[in-house]
């Protein structure tokens, strides 16, 4: 199986070459030329087993034998719930999928911890080096730093927006003291960070430093996340006899796109509900058929403070039925004139799998309060958008409803204290970061490459 760009061109690469690739040469994202036939055992087993099978089915046999399985199992040893992720009943036909039991307490660990092990193993096999570039609105950066700190063959550069992450998230990125980690606080918002990273992939420096992506634009990361949707939907179907609807807090569209892949592979999934905060670019798209950003506002759920959902380009490729020219025109319009519009027929295709719901900040606070009062459970402000959507939509959907818990509430203690008057307990294995000195650089968007040259050049 080879992978091609959503925007066309001549590139056609095996999965092994995408470990250290971000965008395609023409700026598009890599997608498989064809979907593999999905065997039934994709729904059986624990996360590590299913994730290994997924990568092998999607072309992982181009990597050295045994590398994928060993790397994923090694990564999962760092999780507090290594055989998970846990999926627990909450109320009637409502479940929670707990994705916050990794090293940095967020769902990103399920992708980045194994991806780092795979990349490191492949670099050792090939006797090469690489530099990871990561734009983050919080959790991806923390998971990247945790996964790559102190590795000999990989440097990691993490761009986060000034004032656009929680104190907890920032400390996770800035307190390791690892010499191969360069945290950069960028004067701008997340979209500025992401545009900068995409631009750097296409510069001459990309070859010199071996730039690679670990944002969800990296297709290997998306495939790793697909595994927990396969596992949990299979479990719920065996338990209840029904398919699942997933309520997914969504910023860059990677997590919910992973669920979409799981559905395409035959997982018993009905509807994928994209949930958003006040930065409601995706709900507005579902209402108007027009993709366009507005001014980003800072909220209590900073990982969704985004106006450009990069992975939506992959879904656009699907709904335009592989018409790469049409995708390229749409993305160019988004970048140059601020937006694009899709047809009613294309909107109908999206509606077969997706719907969306916005959750304003007061509604998110109310959702946190409600879950605490009803279930004595504390959820993070991102998860609160999913709970709010489930409260509004669950009775309109057939099947079991699953709230995707994307992060531990301790990462957003100010929002939790505002909602319920209590500060969530910080897990023991991350407490020491509050005693460590922070180390990071403040840079402009134009100063990122110079900062990299100064540290690693």
C-alpha cells in the first residue's frame, strides 16, 4: 500500500517513509491510495494488539519485522492503565471513554508515545537523525516532549501560542531539562504556530534537520488513534448488541478522523458528533456548508481554540471522492481568500457520518457541574463540550452514546475550580513538574527557524 497527497502530484510513498514526513511536497496530507480489507480481529484484543494490526494492515510491513509490536508494547508500559483505554457506563446508554491515563494525562499519548518509539527504532535501524516539529494548543506539545525527551537521535521543537495553553500544559513542555527539547513560546495563536510548522517543512532547512511531523497531519499517528475506537466500539457492541455514537471534542480534527477511519474499517459506529467551544468553525461549517475562520478567542478549553482544522482536508478528499484538484482548489481558497463552500450533495455525504454541536463557555461550566453533582466525577472543560452535546442530542440518535474524555481535569484546574469550587487532585507521577524550573524561548513567528539554528545548527 502506498500513500498519496490529498492535493494530487506524483508522490506515492510507503508507510515506512511517512514516519518522518509531515505534509506532502505540494502541501497536501497523505492518504492511502486504497482502503485495506478489514478482518474481523480488528475489534478484538487490547489497544496495543489492535494498534499493531492496524499499522500492519495499512502498510506497516514495510518496516523491519517486529518493530511495530515491540515499539507499541514498550510505549504502553508508561501508561497507568496500560491495557485500556477504560470505557465505563455513566448513565443509561451513556458511556465515557477515558483517554487520559497516559504519561501526560491526555489522549495524545495514545498516538505519540508509540509513534516516538517507532520513529526512534526506525532511525536506529537506518542510522539516521530527525528533528520533530510540533505546533500545539497544549496537549500535543506535552505528549511530544514526554515521548521524545532525552532520545539520542531525535530533537524536538515545540511551538505553543503565548497565553494559549494552561499553566499545567506549559510546564509539561518546559520543565524536562532535556537538551534535545526546544520549547518555543510564539507571539501568535495556534493557527500561527501551525502555519509556521507547515511552512518550515517546505524549506531547505527541512532536509538539513530532517524535519518530521507528529501533529495529527502525520498519518501514522492517526492510525494509532484509530485503534482505541475499534477496541471500544467492539466492546460496547459485544456488551449491548448496539453500535456506538461518539461525542468527540474537536480542534484539529485528527481524533474524530481516527474514529471515521474505524467506521470505514467496519467498526460498529453510527454517528460521530464533533463538539466545539466558542471557536465554532466546525459547527458553523455544518450549518452553512462553508468552511471559514474567524478571530480565535481564548477559552477554558484551549486545545480547541483553533480556526483551521488541518485534518479536515483528509475528510474533504473523501467527500470529493478523491478529486485531488478540487481539494487543492478548496485549500488554496481557504488559505488565500479565507474559505470555501461545498455542494449540497457533498454535505449530504458528510452527514451520513457526522454532525456537530457548539458549547459556549457557560454551558461547559454547567456540564462540569452537572457531571460532578450526578456522578461525583470531574471532567475537563474539553470533555464538558462532549457531555453538553450528548445531553442535547443523545435521545435523537440510535445506539449507545460515548463521551470521549480527552484530558485529565488536573490540567485545567482553574476551570474546574471555577465550576465546582474544588481543585482536582494532581496524579503523583506528574507532581514534580511544579518544582522544576521552566526553560523556553519567546519568539516571533519569523524567529522560529533562527531559534532552531541557534540550538541545533
